[in-house]
């Protein structure tokens, strides 16, 4: 057959090779349809970051766990921010639908799950670790089914990280295969998952069946607070990939006298390791008092004062306004200036903070869903009449369900070497036990 006839046949019947787009073409075609999701709590403070994909005019889908406990959801891209409302949900399948009035973005094309084959090239687009519109490539490495033979997960070698949840997994024709939902855990490599696009088509019927025909929609209510409280059956175990541990649930109930939180604090600069135990002594009104009154918090976990920094840098460098600044509701970066005492020395801190996203962190006390916040800047510490300047880098993992930090890292060192090198510290504090005495 002549080349002209081959070309004609391709145009009439479609040739897979001719339809395949380059990675750059895939990104150019669908990137406008993938948005960052930023969630906020009742106080207007950021909870976490995820991704969402446009499927219809002013309509997007994401993972329900991205929206958990949120009272406000914003869609962001560069300097644009659009509020979104919860429209439909299927917590069992971890699939939620949002309505964003005024959103001008093209809808993606959905692939029928039955047409997806193992071995084809795929591309994940989302916002991993708060890095806007990141694309990774890989293979469709597996198709996971339940006992009834229904597809419940697509397995891929395309990289997925915290912040990618709710993003898109696309084929070589820039069609949506599914929503990226689970990434590699621990030592697992190239083991990532997406829920199938077929579930997006089935969401309206399942939402009505699970929540009733009179359930609220975006036209009737704003975002439902506390998504975990929405009525839905428990996820089917078959929908979870084998070998990927499910995060342990942590009760967020009220503290009681006798409750204890034990941390292990390691300083790699000095080579020392020690324990710090925070024990609830009593509760007076809205104040929860620890360790003979050396630490006081509100009932909802906000720090009121620290008289004894038993947690090392985790306590000594705790900002008076908390780890997430109040103005973080309107911007993902903020600056803090505050005074404190570090190892008995007066100190002044100037730090820039930013929200990295939401991840599942494993500690000796269990697995926790945590918001990750980083700080970087300078400290000036005063030794008698002399002051020294130090470079400060901090990172903490805050678990909203537990209402406290479950992991903390610090790197503090003088701006120049000399006699004050013993003021350096590189600490890791990790929650090792939750108990009651």
C-alpha cells in the first residue's frame, strides 16, 4: 500500500501512533484543567493542599480526603483564587465534586476504564509538595480489581507525592484515566495509584443513593464542614492496594487529666537523645495545664505559654501566634518576628514561613495525617553584652486530629564559625507514645 493510502487509512480509521502526543503536548492540552486546592479550617487557617481536575464547566473533581475537616475551599493558579463549594460526594470511593462559579477552564476528556491497558505511557499532573503544576511520567503498571472483577485502582510508576491527591492521570491522547490518590509509602518505589475515571461518571447516581435525593448541593449550601461526618459506608478493603498501610485513626476528643504525650528528641550535633513527656495535670476552664503548669494550652490545642522548654527547639522556637500565622489564610507564605528565650538566653527571631502541604507521616506512636510547615530565617541571641546571629531552618508536621506537632526538625547554627559553635543544634523531635497515667 502506498504511503498516501496508509495516511488516508489512518485519517479514516485512526492510527494509535498518529494520535499519540508528546509529553509537552499532553501538558499543554490539559494543564489549564488541573488546579491547586487549598483548604481552610473554621479559623481561616490553611489545613492542606491537594489538586482537582475540571470535568465540566465550573465543575471539578478531587479526592474527598483532600477536603476533610475544611470549612472553606479555594482553587488556585498563579495569582488567581476562586472559592469552590462541595456539590457531590462519595466518601466510600474517596471522590468529591466541586462547583466553582466563575471558573473558566476547559473540561478534560474521560477514558473508559475498560479501554485502559497495562504498559501504556501515562502522565500525572498535580501539585506535589506545593509545587504548582508538576508533571511526571511513567507506565500504567497494573490494574487492580475487587472480588467482583470491577476496576478499583490503576497502578502507575508515575511519581505521586503529597499534594498530588485529586490530580489527573492522563494517557498519550491527553485523556483522563483517573485521579491520582495514593503514592509510595516508606521503602516502596514507583508504587502509585489512581481511582478510575468511570467513577466520575457514576458519582451523581451514587451520591443520590448514598445521601438521599434531597441531599445538599452547591446551589443550596456552602462547603460542608467536617467531611468525615458525611454519611457513607466504610471503604471496601479491596479498594486499598495490598502492602500500602492505612493511616491509623487518631481520636480528636477532649483531653483528660492523666493523658500523656511522649517525644524522643535527638540532637545530631551533640549526639544526644532524650525523652520529653507532656502530662495533663488538670483542666481549668478553657486551659489545659501540663507538667505542673509549665505548659498551658487551650482545649482546642492552641499554645498559651511555655515556662519550661522540655521539648528543646520544638518548644524554645514556638512562635507566640502558632506555627501557622493568621494571615496565612490569604497567602501561603508569611513572616514572623518574635522574642523568646533559648537555653536561658534572650533571642529575637525573624522567620519566613510557608505551607508545604498535607502528608501521612509515620512515627513510633502511629501514622498521622499532618500539615507540613517550614520556616527559614535568622535568630539573634544575646550572651551578656554580646549578640550572635544564627541561621535557622525549621520544619514541623502538625496533626489536626491530635491537635499537636507529631514531628519537628531544626537546624540552627551561627552565621560564622568561632567560639559560639556550641550554640548550634540539629534536633529531631518525634512523637513516640500516647498514653494515660
